[in-house]
């Protein structure tokens, strides 16, 4: 396992930031770490990167304990904090060479060139970091996290404050990195997690409330099922309410209806059977997928 967390607890005075948290992260996996503000996301990442100690429990990165072997843990982790700490008065290349020197890399210039190309910094490589846009500063942050070629990458809110174009570019960059490395990233943007993650952990008030693949999380949700159906002619809403599992019916326009159900069984089969019995032709039949945002609210409110 690249990351192994066992019964981890963190106290700030009387407040429990993390409450007996356990999970494992396999090599080559991209994990989306979600939770509302104050849920414990950044605390978990700071413990894994040896910035703060836990109160109880155990955490390992690539087999090294964060308390017993912090230097080895840091060698195996690339970390981008939520507030990207860059030296704004240094040039891009100068800064990356400086970070490479801290890790005592032998081929610093070649590695810096490689990082500049991988992270798309080529057009800005001769600029001062202070003159870069937020999107390019994030790329510099990711480049410094990758420069020593760690097997594990931890990114805390890596796309915070980016415009839509920068969002797409950074998401793709993270996805490409995830093909070769284990990536753990936190985010408040649900579409981002759905687009990038192999797996999702949702944490609330210091406890894990969900740990599944995004697709499995959607299918296990208790959120309401919504079916949109269009017939070739009008249908009495009272008849539609008699379909097994249907709890509410809303007529949209013409012959279009929305059917609501809390049943976990797919309502479309019952709707098709109803249409056959009533000699109706179905023109449209669509199930609305539960968005991760809906599931997130369901689990954390």
C-alpha cells in the first residue's frame, strides 16, 4: 500500500479534527478527498506529510511510519499545500533548481526541463513567479511537488481560484500524473472529483462517511430517483401514480412527465410495462443520474 491510515485521531484541545479514521490507498490510485470546511481534510494531509503529529493511531507512507521515519516519508511524497508557498521574487527555473537542490538531485537541470515540459510551463519558464497567473503558479507548485519523482502525490485544493480554462488544464495534468503515481487530492468541486478520481472518500466532522468508487457511491445513494418520460399522447396523472414505486408525478409540458421515486429499483422497467398495458408509445425515457454534489449534501448535512 502507498498510504495506510489506521485509527487516526487528532485533537486540538477538546475539538476532534479527526476521529478514529482508517483507510488504505493503493499504488497508482487517484483518490478524491471530500468534505465541508473544517471536516479534517487538511489536517489529514498535514499528518501524512509530517507537518503535524497525530494524537493517536498510525499512518504510513510507502511502508514508512510518519512519526518514526519522517525523512523517508518526505522523500516519498510530493506535496502541494492549499496555500501554495512560492518565492515570488525567484524565476520559475531558478525556483525549481533550488527545490531540486534541497532534494540533492544529481541531474537537476535535466529534471527541471522535464518538469517544465510535463506541467506546461514552457511559455513562462523565464518569468518571475510573482508575474505569473494563478494557474501557472499552481503548475509551478505541482512541478516542485514532482521534481524528486515521488511515488505519492498529495494535493490540497489544487484548483482553488482557477478560471474554467485553467481548471480543465490542471485536471488533465493531475489525471496524466495519476497514470504513474498515487494521487490524493482534496477539492470542493464535485465535477472535478467525478472527472478525475478512481475513488472518493467523504469526511464529515472528522469521520469518514463514505469510501467508494464514484460510480458505486452514486448507485448506493438514497437520493430520489427521477425518471423523465414522454408519451405519444396525454396520460392521466392518477394512472401514472399507480405505477409501482412512483411517489410523485409532475407534468412538464405537452405529454412530458417527471416521475419521482425513492425506490432503489430502476423505475424504467415499470414505466415500459405501464405503456404497453395502456397502449402508449414512449417517445422519451430517461433516468437522471444522481450527481456527486447531491450525494455529498446527503451525507454531510
